[in-house]
């Protein structure tokens, strides 16, 4: 499709191979994308990735990934730095948003762009801070172990309670992607009380999601993640609305590096925000 925006800009659906270029742009912005993220993103909605080209060369990108009949998530809003200020980004944004139809759309955008997002109908829900550092390795946590395929149904159900939409297709890829390590914690009665994923990224290991019933559950999972990291730097995106999650990150010696704004265009279903100690990814929520 040809956008109604700047002369010469053609916006169309992107391929997974196209997204290698976009991932490089994201890395250059300091977003530290996971090395296998894009494969899982495309698994959820392969038609939700858009790229703008001028004379066949990529200049802009946006993803709008549909999770359900009611909810979509926008990410990767990027324009090549040497071509900013020419309207390429907005035209690509408008073309991509049409993919969501009548769904409520969420995003985690840089705070500086919050007013611009409001002009497109987004309203602030809360802010998220990326905490980074080397987490201390404590005693071996009780009730925590590496996840197996037998945990998949429980993890999927737990995840659904922590998100504005069910996402079994995404999780099927995310939990088994190359380099991704998943840990679960159970109560003494055998009930799942949290799970977490750690994965390799450009500049550090990324944690996401980190979902847990309580701060103690999250702390135990974090201990397993720190041990798995083996002294390498980790990064986790923590909703500031969850004060227990922020306190835990600070307790572990992690420091905030930048903030984003979680915004929505409309209502989302109720979910257990108090269990969200670490967002899955800023690109897909």
C-alpha cells in the first residue's frame, strides 16, 4: 500500500528478514533488543509489522501486533536518524494503526513523546523504568526450578491473568526461543506462584516477564535468574505503579536507566498488575 504522506514513501508489511534492519535501529537507540525476540513477535502476528521505504531503502518502521479481538500492542516506532523530521514516521504510524481495527491499542513509549501519543488517542496508564545492574546471587531459592514442557499449561494460564489479553501463540515461541531460560516457583501446595524468563540481548541479559504472586515469590525467582546470569549485567523493565516491584529492584542494587510511558487508546480487561514485577518486552507489552 502507498501511504498518503511524504512523496516517495511506500509503506508495506515487513518480513522477518526486514526486521533485522529494524532491530539494528532499535539497538542503536539503546533499547537492547533480545537476540531472538523478533521470531516470537512474528509468531504472534506476522501481518503486524510495517516498514516505510523510499526508493526501495528502509527509512521507517512500526509494529502493531494483534493479540485478540479486543487488544493490540504498538512498538518499534522508529525512523532512520538521518531522515527524521520529514513525516516518514507519522505516515508509517498511521498506516500501521489501521491493522488494529477497532481494538484498544497499548504502547510503551518514551516519555518525551507522550504528548504526541495523546494526539493519536493514547492516555497514560503508568510509567515503567528499566533497571539494570549485576544482581547478587543469594542462597538457592526454595520452590524454584527450571520450567519443563509439563509446566506450559500452568504458565500460560498464569500469564493470561497478568496481561490484558491471552497470548498462548506468543508464549509457545517465547518460552522455547533460542537462549531463553524459564523458571517457575510453586507454593508448598504445588500451585504456581510465579514465573520468569531471562534471555540474551545486545548489551546485557534481559528479564521478562517476571510475574509473581508476592515480593517473596519475585525475590526467589530473581535469585534463580541472577544465578543463571552468572555475574553478567541484567536489565528488567519495572512498572512504577507496582511499588513492591520497584522496591525489590532497588533492594537488589539495580539502578534505573530510562523510563517509558504505558499508554492505551481505550479500556483493557482487568489484569493482575500487582503480579507484574517485570514487563515481557517494551515492544509487545
